[in-house]
């Protein structure tokens, strides 16, 4: 993260590629927006990091919300009608909850 900041302040930067984790990407995306430099990530998957909300962010992989269909399929296969999600209480963990809630509602699971 500090390397990205140093590059933006001291070099002519056209794009930053590869914030590795979603927590790093959030910081670098904010920097990219301020400096109007595209941020390209191959691995930041948090649904809270939306290219629609960040004009200078390009995600090249699916976000974590696509996994909820697979989770719902497992729940449905075992016939579970009640599930307690345990998740990280951060923007990244909280960002997935609406998607998983919707997927569980589609299979009539609370």
C-alpha cells in the first residue's frame, strides 16, 4: 500500500495492477480515484469493492457474491431450513450478507 502511495507521489503512474487483497484494494482504489489512476485487480473479490462505485477500479475476477449460489446449493442438498452465517464484521464480510440472504430466501431457508 505504501509502495502505491510512493509511486503516485514520486513517479508518473498510468495504472496500478494487482492489489492482492480486498483490504489493500480499498486503500489503493481510494488513492487511484484521487489521482485519477486506474487500479486493476486480479484478486480483490469483496462485493463491497464495486467497479460501478469506483470509476478507476477494474476487477478482472468474479467477486465473492458468485459463491453464494454454491453455498445455497449445499444448504439445499442437505435440506437445512435454518442456517446461521458466521462472518467477519468488516466491510468485506458485511458486503456478502445481502447476497447470501437473498440466495437462502430463494431456497426457502432462514
